[in-house]
C-alpha cells in the first residue's frame, strides 16, 4: 500500500488540520504531565507536612497514579477503537484537571492518595485515543515528527510545573499557611495544585474544535478487531512488541525514577530551596527536553523519507545508548552546575527517543486495534516505569543505604541497572520490528516500481 495515499477511499487530512490537531493534543499532553512534576517539586514540603517516608512519597507519585491509569486505560482504549476518540480526549482532560485541583484541598496522606488515583483515572483514557488520532492525521513518513511534537508535552508540562511551582513558592513558601475563602487554612503547596488544575477545563473546551479524523486503512463495513485477532497479531510480532514495550518501560523507569527525585536530590545534595530548584531545573527541562523530542521526531521522519526502513528505532537506539552515562553520572557530580548540565543532556536524549519509538508501534499495528495496543504499551510502561521507577529509588535509599542523605547514590545505582537493560530490550525489539515491516515495505516499493513502469 502506498504510504502517502490510502487505498480505502479516505484522503489524509490537510496538513493545516493535522498540525492543528497535533498542537492541541500536545497542549493536552503538557497538562497531563504538569501535575506529576509538580508533586516531585514538592516532595520535601509535602513529606514534612504529612510526616511520611520517602517510600510513601514514591507510592504517592507512582503507584497511586498508576492504579486507575491501568484500570481505566484498557477499557477506554477498547472504546476508542470503536467510537469517537476526540470526545474521549475531552472527557479525560476534564476529569484529570478536576482531580488535580482536588489535590490542592487534600489535608491528609490518604486523601491526597485518592486524589492522585483520580488523576490517573482521567489520564488513563487520553494517550491511547491521542495516538490513534495522530495515526489517522499523518502518513507514516510524517508520523514520527508529529509524535515528537506530541511528546514535547512531557517536557513542557514538567517544566511548566517546575517554573510555576517555583514562582508560587518564591511568593508563598510551600510550608506557609494562608487563609482562603471557603477553603480556610491552606498551605503554599496546596496553591500549586489549585493553580495547575484549573486551566485544563479551558483546554477541554478548545479540544472540541479538533475534528475526529476518519480511520485510514479501514474498509467500509469493516468492524473493530476482536480479542482473538488482536492476540493473534501480537503473537505474530511478539519480539517486536515485547522488545519495544520493555525497552521504553525501562527507559521511563529511569525517567520517572530520576524525575521524581531530582528536586529532592538538589535540595539534599546542594542545599537548594524549592524556588531555586523550580527556576533552574524547569529551564533545563523546557529547553533540553522539548528540543530533544522535536529533533528526534524530525530526524526519524527525515531518515524514513530517505528509505531507511528502521529509522524509527535506529533514532531511538541512539538516545537510549546516550542515556547510560548521563543517568549514572549526573547524581555524582561535585557541583550543582555540572549536575544540571548532565540532567539537561539526559532530558534531551530521553525526548529524542519518543517520536520514532511511538511511530514504530503504530506502524506495526493495524488501525482497528491501535488504541488497544497503545493501551497495552501504556500499561507496560506505567506498571514498570511510572510505578516502579520512583519506588525503586526510594527503596534503595530507605532500605539499602538506610539514609535519606544518600539519595544521589540511590539514583545512580538504579540507573546503572535499568539503563543498560533498556538498550538490550530495544535491540530485541528492533529485530522483530525489522522482520515485521521489511516485507510490507518491499511490497510497497515493488508496487510503486510497477506503476512507474506502466506509466513509462
């Protein structure tokens, strides 16, 4: 099948419409990541206020969010393969934004834990529907670039939370109490969550201006894939799905494990306060992370247009390998400035991976099962990456070293194990990916050559 022109009678949407959708979805992804990094920035003041351990805070960052993210993700993805994906995205934005604001009124650890579960439930339906929509807005050679733009939201959201959290903290310190109408006595850290939750309700309304794209590659009258068809397809390409899924899950374990604890690390190792961390770390994330995500997606697209069949994962592999030294060494630097340089490189190379990696996953998967496969991928990366990453670091700190001041060594040790394993898994995924896509691409080229001969 010609990659640029669908054979089912549906034309690709116009570039303007496609990029508008990608930008709005990127803005939604930005909001989705705002609350995660906000919690990381506020680890120390929340921990002191609620009188809990590092391990408890890691459960608040990872497990609470992942529980309902996982529970909601699969059924909503099943629905996304059968109904209007735009409306699912709108509902998801509304729910997680409201629950983020509720985090701002939580006064106890159990209440904050439940609010975080609600945030996860809202976000659980978002990414599978968003991935599927982008795959119907962009042809395969442009999809990595679009995915790169979408994934910029991770870093814009993380940086936005840091910068806004740092700004609020410079005016009202996280531990300071102020009196608010209706809410009464409110700590400074509560205000950060309240400020970050409300804009999502406006974005949900803006998302209604994005049209639901027609499903490319689905013939008229063709229904959604059954569970049996899905399992058969995944079994045929098991090494590709397992390798890509576990490779990215381990990379995200490193990303979430470091991202959750970098603010606390900067405070414990170098004595920085919350406002200083928000300003400095936020600028690093927004410049390096977004730059890496944008460049990686466009590099993968450019290589793909030049005929490199494995461009999507070759691009990701470059970033995976670069993460090994940067993640292991940044906590061990003698000065905060040197540490931030390596943290910047880490964010750049982590972002560099996403566009091609996500495009490879969509390319492997027929349209009728993309949302469900995406949900399976998100299930994997959230159970391993989002839930275990922050907790792995905390467990090493609390039980291996039994000293919260050795957080830097705990981060380095966790990365020294997980980063090389992620490369190994991606190598396995690349082999399966090559076996899956090479015959199809050869068929496309033969068909194009036959058409050119006929014209001649």
